[in-house]
């Protein structure tokens, strides 16, 4: 691949040229040479998402741009990925040789690449992409067994607004500790360390992103739960007990500076009376009368903004006047702190108004 010619221009011309390039052109320019990459990274463009899949026999990168166009890039350490190719092109990325066949189907760019080490090349491509693009979401799906330390040390993961990180094989305590220390995205994280179950991992988990989702929480204990500092929390497949959730509610009642707003937890054999043991609570009608909200309609929304029947739960009032709703149904515990957007409170519509 030839070096991009605008590198011979002055900075102002380069800036204006890159500004009008689309996302795909910017990537091509960045792959052309290290120098062009240094220039282009100053003009990053937002994209909808970047998904990285380290599969058993190959690696796949999926990209979607804001205009709806997409990139599908499959990288494999076997030449059969190039079968039936009429023509191929060859280029080097940081000394790593890649041979590719390319096509475009409407708004989708499709690339199949052969290289000696698909894992390394795939990650290098992602690094270049994050030099020139700003994904709203970055998703990693890792099913091929490997030491994930090099991924966890990848600093750009923490530049993401929302990160999904899912590992489908057992990881070591060392990798878990590294994950805990290194991964702190700006806004939200969804992670699933599927086979990690060490309840004695021996470390405090400073999970303080705005939105936290853990798909498999079998390793998470009460200490971890009480160390969560996020606004919104969704914990699936937990081994938490009623008394653990009781400790969480007591912590919220005691800490007026808590930023917790929404909690959704899967719990087996949950009992709301046991969860609220020793905690004063009120029914919905009492709250409505106290706050003069008799003629209002309420819509309670959980972590995923699904509506649930919060009025059937119990309601806690903190010393500073904050109200929170605790609700348990079908092994799902929900806890929301009332604010301007949740629950949604509207006036009761009269029959005559609806007829109009």
C-alpha cells in the first residue's frame, strides 16, 4: 500500500483534507504508513460501534459507521480464507505481512486477510482503528484460549464510553486482578468472565463507572457488592443472599452522598421481607399521601429501562428525604432511587380529555 500523498502537504492542507475524508478513507490513510497514522489520529471521527471477536479459528472485526455503512474484516492464519480470490493485495502493518481480498456490497466493505498470526494482527488493526475512530461502543468477545494480559494492558479500552468485555474460558486469578486494576471505561461496562468463580479472590473491586453490568456474578461476594460505586448496576447469575442485599440497602440509608440510582440483581430464593429485615419501609399509598401525589400515574423503570410494577414493592425514606423503591419478583430484585426521570410521574387523564 503506497504512503498517502497528502503527507507531503503542510499541516493546514492535511487538516482540511482529512476533515472531509470519510471514516473508511481515514483508516486506509492510517494503514498506509506510521507517519500518516500520526497525522490522522489528530482528526478522529465518531463511529457507532466496533466489535472484536477472537474466535477459535479466526478473528473477526465488525464496524458500523454513523451513516449506517459497515465493515466486516475476517483475519485467519490459513490461506483458505483467500480461496476463490481473483486478486489479492499485500501490505505490512508494523512489520506484519497481510494478504487480503476485498469486496464491497452496497454499504458494506468485506475483507478477508491471511497472516501468520491472526491474534496479533487483529489486535494491531484494532489499535489503528482506535487511533482514528471514537466508537460509541467497543465490544470484545474472546473464545480462543489465550493469556488476556496484553488486552487488559491496552490503555485505549479506558478511553471508551461503553465497553463490553466477554471471556468464554477460565481466567487465572492474576488475570482477574489485572482486569480489576486496569479496566475503567469512561461511562459504562458490561463484562462476563464466564468461568471465573473464585470467591476468595482477595481483592477489593473499585467498580465506579456510571453503568455496570456483570453477566456472570458467581464470584461476587458481599464485600464486592458494597464496594460498587456506580449509578446503575445489573448483576446476573449471582450467589448473593437476602442478608447481602439487606447490607446494600442499609449502606444506602447511611450514605447520603451515595450516587446509586438503579439496581437490578438476579437472586435465587430471594425474600423481600428478609431483605428488608430491620429496615423501616412504607407502602405506595403512604408515600403518595405524604408527597401529595394521589392523582398521579407512576411508571417505574429498571436498569434496562424496562417497566416494572414498583408500586407493589416497599418504599424506603432516607433521612435527607430521598425515596427508594425495593421490589422483588421472579428472582429479580429491583431497587430504584427516585429522581426527576424515574419513576416517570404524570397526571391522571380524564375520560373527556382522552375522547378529545
